[in-house]
C-alpha cells in the first residue's frame, strides 16, 4: 500500500514524520504520525501505538506531548493515527464534537450510515500495524498501546480484546466504562445500535471481567480535578474494581495536576507531565 510522506522533522537524532495513505478499512485517506528513533537506522525497533481523544487528529500528540526524547532514548517507534475517518460525506458526521468526525471511538460500526467507513477498531488492530510493519524497521512481535480519554478507552479495549497482542497498555484519563456514561451511550448507540450487549464488547470494565489471564500490566494516570471525572464520564473506579476482582494488576495514579481531558491543550499539559513514566512503563516490556 502506497505511503505519501506529508512531513519530516529531525528530532532528538531521530525523525518525526507524518504519512498519508488510502485506507481499505475506512475507505478514505488517513494520516498518521510516526516517530523513528535513531536506533531505527540500524536495527528493528518495537512499536508503541498512541490513540488520541475526542476532536484530535494525528497532530495533537506529536506536537504537544513531548514524548520524542524518551522514545529516542528507549529506541521505540511511536505511531499516532487520526481518531476517525475524514471527509466521507456522511450526513451528520460534523454535527457534534463527540460523535462522527474526530470521534470514531475505536469501534467497528454496525449501523447505517456509519458501518461502511467507521471501522477504527479493525483499522488500529489490523490494517495500520500491517502497513507500519511493511514500511518501517519494526519488530512485529514487540508492540504496545496507550492513549488519552477516548483513546485511553481504545487502548484498553484493544489490549483486553486481544490477549498477547500487546506487551503493555497504559492510559491518561481513559473512558473506562462507556456503557455507563453519556459519551459512551451516544457513541456506542449511534455506531452499534440499541442492543447494549453489543456495546459491552467495547467496554473495558466489561471486557476485563472475562480477560483470560493476569499477564497484562496496566498503568493509568488520572487528574484529580478533571471536570469529566467528577461529571461521571470516565468512571475509573468501576474498572479498578473489575481488575481487582480478576486479580489483573493495574497501577492507578490519581494526580494532583488538573488533568482535564478538555480543552485539549489542558489535557496535553497533563500528558506531557507524565509521558516519560508511560514511555518507561512500555519500554520495560518492549525491550525485555
């Protein structure tokens, strides 16, 4: 599959690049950011996938999070895709900030008119890794995933639905129990229909209850004063309780930093504060 380079910038002796490609899964052009550490010039490197939150593109994380120095030091390729299909001319795709464009929610839609294009789960799980592994010096056996808010939800469900695929997972202010919150009800109802049992297949709190073993080390950072925590959109306590019951290790850090999910700039001040901890968390497993 042809890749078109959109930009390339030298950064901590590696390169921060952006590429565009035609997605077979999403049936539109998609962009992703990729950081290639200096080690990638001479050896195959593990890959860490970042999933961004509502309203984001591939740009937010690569320009605001400040992860590149740590990625260079640990020899990690870091891939940051967009958050939804773009320009599909679906009626209503641009009507709200938390559904449609910029809000793919990392599910495979089953409802019209979304089901043709809104297949972000399969895009992240299958198409994107195949593309990355075919075009860059990766070790396909060493892969991890993390994300923020809607992307934290995406990272958790991808790890939980695919045991053994990812070496580690972490999240910043993830939407942990979407079947119980307004964001989740709107997105999952719109993409998957009214059958709540179908929603549970994309809910981390539900998925962890049937996760087959405890070999998954989860790190979550949550801002204490996040307005969406107090509004009941994130529900980390439900997820932690389910993990505890299943004896799945989760390190949950309630940080004094505000850690607001949105506006996005505030969210990235929070992410930048703790990003090195998350890179180290993944490097421990990816470089083992």
